[in-house]
């Protein structure tokens, strides 16, 4: 980066030492370059005026011109509310300040024309504008059409760096930019995608000539940000392959063929076959497999995992299957043992609760190669767990395992084992590309035949008795039922009370000896939880009242009704995960979403989506739209990406473009030696050097 852009921010005209301290602290702006990358989040068209009469039809912000006709103060509780009547030729609207009225009041002079800027909101039966921007019309600067709006903080604002103040200092920087901004993208890409130069983009994003230019600037900068992110991810992948290479499995091997031809209880779905082919390719090409397998709940990932592991075994390697909880690990173990009961494959289970002696036997079996498949929890990661020749690791439910844990499994053999990560929470494509950019992605987008779609409905508390009646009739058919309560840290005590109240109500309505009810929650001891869980699994109890501890993976095919209490409090992906606990048998299954009467717009959207569709990928897209990537991937992971302008939720198309272009370049020129790629190489090198934490992984 050139010297000019590296200049400390205090040397910019209009900043000085005091404001510099604030800019660093409040906005992370240390240099000219940082300020230049402090992008506006929207623009206002200051050449346009709306009229008061059109406000009710208008969505978003409006600019008005008129006078103040009346000012009053209302005391509401401890607060004083300032209300001003504002009038133009078409009507009157109230401007309202809930805070800071003291400062505003003296500004509200009569008979002076004001420019007002704000968003009209329906308040009771009439519209008003809360906390508008207000400037005397005389004092408005009229030279510009589009004006950039920046986010600011209270402290910045008090020191003359409200959005307007920030705009002022940025403008003073922007006028010095010409000829100082180096290009980072090759001409070929810019031409092909119609991207404006970096310099023009940085000028236009802050001081756009018009809306078209502002959009061009945003697109160029978003593309650049995503392009380098994708390049970085692909490059990391290349480096890790080159360093190690991967085990080659030349054959599918005997156990695979034997199982496939003689013991497979059903035909694979097209999607399962396709994914197996993709995995097979990875095993043959000498690369190290790092593959993410996405498939909705019930899509048959376990079987794919088994067939994958059998390929490893048939080539003289051992396999491991890791799950996030003991319950899940045991279930996988039982499933595998059952699938393999007529074959000579040795499966072992290792979890935290395996005793010392048994553990030692497992350790031995692993080291002398007697054990072919080890199923377990985190316990597998421990250093004492050593394999004779581990070739393939399958990790179920990625969300609970991080990259670092994957890396620990890699260390279990001199050449790292292949890794297949399975997740049942579909991740929107653009997020998967970015957050798991170092993984290849396979998708099972087809359910096994004959599955009946789960029928989902939304019921209010007032329908409780009808719901109980429905439960009764389903149990009369021999079905089992889950009733799930939310449990959130912030309201833990209250939530436990609700759970217990619910349990009591159900126990009263469904009394012994005819009905038996289980309860499982986080405050119970692990052994008690396990005991209650097993009673339900074995069919000894018909109703399982639980908190979300049952969310992940549990398989009780006879359970056909899922009732989710206070479902407005769950996120979409969680609702979908919970619903996936039913619909596993041959019977028609049901999901009932119970809620209170009052629902926010978002809750309504979530419930509607759940009722409308069973498609996990569709649900994931709606979820992304509602929550944004930070909430879906965890803010920590999201923060790591540090995106300044691109939005993974909204810029999906650009993500794909960036990915395709990055891939194309690395395919043609993996070391970026072509002179045309010099600029990219330089920037990429800087990016990668600035993130040392990656090196420990690859
Ligand atoms: P998930 O992807 O949620 O892990 P599972 O692997 O548990 O799904 O599979 C769900 C159920 O579907 C299991 O009972 C499994 O045996 C069954 N199954 C898997 N593949 C097929 C198939 N091709 N045809 C019929 N049933 C299948
Ligand atoms: Mg599963």
C-alpha cells in the first residue's frame, strides 16, 4: 500500500489528535486507508422533496420542506417527549423526540422554513416522524444530489463526527485521491464483468455523481472483497493438498462390494449414488479429501458414511466416525453394527463413559489394527487414541465441531486421513462457499422413496384441548410423541417453570397407568437423561417432554408427532431440526407449532415457512434472509471474515461470480506467476500474511 494511504488519520484535514483518538476507538479507523474503507450504508437523494400527504404510502425515508406550527412537551413516566407540528402545503404531521428534546426545542423556531428528513411511522391511528433530521432550509447546502450516510456513535456524534461530520472529512480525503489508488484486479476480469476501476469506485462510493455510479462503485468493491476472500480460501486448499497429498484407495474393495451387493437393505437414491461417486473420485486422485456432505434430516447420510468407510477398509485402512453427543454416537454404533451384522467388519464404540479397562482394550485394538471402524465422541480426538492406519474420518453434525478439531484428526496418521464432514442443517450455498470454502461440497437433495411429507400446522394456546385430543388419537394408534420446550439462558428459571408446568399438565391429562410420560432436560444428570431417553427409544414411554437436548440426531421411527411449545421463540433452523425428529417411520407424521397470540412479523414468517415447506435448503435461505450470516454461522466465525461491504445474505450472485473467477484464475495459474496476475498475487500475499492463525491448520 502506498505511503499516502498509510498516513495516520490525525493528519487529515479536519481531524486532529482528539478526533483521531475517537475514530480509532469507536470505529477502528487508524489511517487514511481505513477511513476510505469506512463505507456509507445508504444514500439520500437531497434534490427530491416529498409532501406530507404522500407519507402514508411511502416506505422508507422522506425529505420534506415546511414550517413548525406548534411545539409541546408531554411527560410520559420519567420521560419528557417533545412534539412539534410540521406543516407543508399538503398537510400536517407530528415530529417526535423521545430523548434529547432539551437540545432540540430551542431550534424549533416559528416562521422559519425547515428541511426535515426522516421515516414516517404509524403511531396509534396517525403517522408521525420520530427523531427526524432537521435543518433550516436557508442553511442546507444544495450542491449535491446523492449524499452518503455513515454510521456513527454517540461519542463520535458529540465530537462533530455524526454522519455529516464523517462525510465532511471523507470528502476532504476523496478530493486528494486521484492517481493514488493502485488497481488490484486484472484488466481482463474488469472488462469481462464491466467493473469500474478501484480508484473510481472509492471516489464514487463516497461522493457519487448519481445512483448509477454509486451502484457501480458498490458492485466493484463487493466483487473485489469477495474475490480475494475466495482466492484466499482456494489457495489455502491448494497449499494443504500440495503439502501432504492424500491416501490413494485404488479399489472400492471387497467389503464395499460385498455390502453393496448382498447386504444393502434398499436401493440407494440417485443423490446418494452421485455423492459416493464424488467421494470415490477424491480417493483416486491422490488429493486429500476435505468434503462437506450436506443433506436434510433423514436423507440417508449415515449410509453414505458407512459405504465411504467401507472403501477405506477395503484398501487396508481404518475408519472413524465422530458424533457430537454420546446419544448420537451410540445410535450410530448400533446402526452400523446392525448394517454390518453379517459381515466381518469390527466396529467399536468409544465415548467418555467407556470404563478404563474397556478403553484400554479399544486402544489396543486400534493400534494393532483389529478394529476397523471406531465410532465415538470427542473422546476420539484425545492423543492417547492412536490408530494403526487411519485412512478416513467421518464427522457428523459439523456445527459442533470446528476447523481445529478437524485438524486434530488429520494428525492421527503420517499422511492425514481423508475427512468427510456431514451436516444436517442445510447451509445456503453462498455461505457454504465462504465458510467452508476450504471444503468441497456434496449435496444429498433427495429423500429416500416412500417418505411421507410431515404435515405441519400452527396452533394457538386456545387450541390446547384439541391438540391434546389429537395426541390421544395418535397414541391410540400406537405412536409416540415429543413435546419440546424452549430453554434459553437468559430466561432459564422461567423456562424451567414452563417445562415443569407443561409436564404436570400432560401427566394430569394423560394419567398412569394407561400413559407413561418421560422428561429430559439439561439440569438432569447424564445417566438419568440417558435412562429416560432409552425408555422412550424402547417404546416404554409414549410421550417425551423435553427441552432442546433432543434436537440433534435422535432416531425413534415410531415417534410421529412433534409438538413444539412457544415455537415463536425458536429460530428457523432449530424448528426444522426439531421437526426432523419425526417422519422417520412409515407412518404419516405431524408437527404442531404452538404459539401465543402475539407474534412479531419475523415469528410469523418463520411459522409460515415451516408450515409451507419441508425443504431444508429453502428454509435455510429464508433463515439467512431473516437473520443474516452472523447469526447463522455464529458471530465469531462471521467476524473472522470481516466483510466491509459485501453481504453474504444479499450478494449471493456476486459470491458465485467471485468464486468462479477465482477458481478460473487458479486453475490456469496456480502459483499466480503470470504477469497479469501480479497485482492479485501481491494483495493475496498480504492478506494471507495478516492471518497467521490459518497456518496452524493447513
Ligand atoms: P440422516 O441423513 O438424517 O443422517 P439417516 O442416515 O439417519 O439420515 O437415514 C434416515 C433413514 O433412512 C434411516 O432409517 C436409513 O436407514 C434410511 N435410508 C437411508 N437411505 C435409504 C434409501 N436409499 N432408501 C430407503 N431408506 C433409506
Ligand atoms: Mg444423521
